[in-house]
C-alpha cells in the first residue's frame, strides 16, 4: 500500500504540446510502501489531463523512472496535442503502474 505522495516540485511547469521535454517530479520524502516489496520500483506512470477545444478531458500517459534515492522520478513528458494552448493541466501519478492519484500541483499549463 502506497501513501499519498507529497510533491516538492515538478519541472517543467509549462508542458510542451509536441516534442516532449525532460520531466522531473521531486518528492518531499520517499513515498511509503516503495520498499515494501523487497526493493524499490524502477518505473511508475505519470498522466497529464487537460481540456481540448470542445471542453472534453484528454489524458496522456508516460512512464517515468525512479532516481536512486527514490526522492524523484524522471522521464519525458507525453504529447499534449489535444490540449487547448495555455490550459491548466492536472498531473496524476501511479506508483504501482495502475492506480492514479492526483499530485495536487495547481501551476501546470501547456
């Protein structure tokens, strides 16, 4: 069982619609449960949700890898082509690769 993730920072704050960018999500502390299965996970999933021109929610998902100290995950941002330019983006993280939980970061945009 994983605890709620306490995010310290996420970069970049403005996500590109195409091409992707280096993504880094830093945690305030190592999420509980990461070492419970006899070792750290090597990969998690991050999902970004935003609205398209019709107001429909679009989701893009990418795999991210844990850094050695498990205080951050790094990867590439997914394509966010369907998002409205300068729209707010919701970020979710699935430590187990299946169950997404919101990261409570209100400053992400495309």
